[in-house]
C-alpha cells in the first residue's frame, strides 16, 4: 500500500510509527550524492523538454505532409479524369 504525502506517493516501508503517527524515514546523503541527484533530475527534465519539442515539430511535419498528400491526390484525380476523357474523345 502506498501513502500519499503532498504530491508524491511513497511505499509504507518508507515510514516508521512514532507516538502513534507515521513519520517519514530520514536518510543522510553526501553533498556529492545530492548534486548527482539534482543533476540527473535537471538532465531528465531537459531531455523531456527536448523530446516534447521534437514531438511538436514532428506533428507539424506530419500535418504539412498530410496536406501535401491531399493536394497530390486531388491533382492525380484531376489528371486521371482528364486522361480518361481524352481517351474517350479519341475513340
């Protein structure tokens, strides 16, 4: 079972009971470990932003190419009808 505190969910084993209430466990990490955690988080956030921007760009390209495809299909249809009508006239 996970407990919800603020915006994060934690496993129940991350808490200890003290005076009838659950308190989150406290750990000690070095400054270097803390810096690594922050650095990884910043890197991941930047990566997510980059991937999101790439997705937006790709969606724009898909939309543009879809529009171009529709125009090409319409032009092909027009040319096909013109060729068919010219072939009928020749008969």
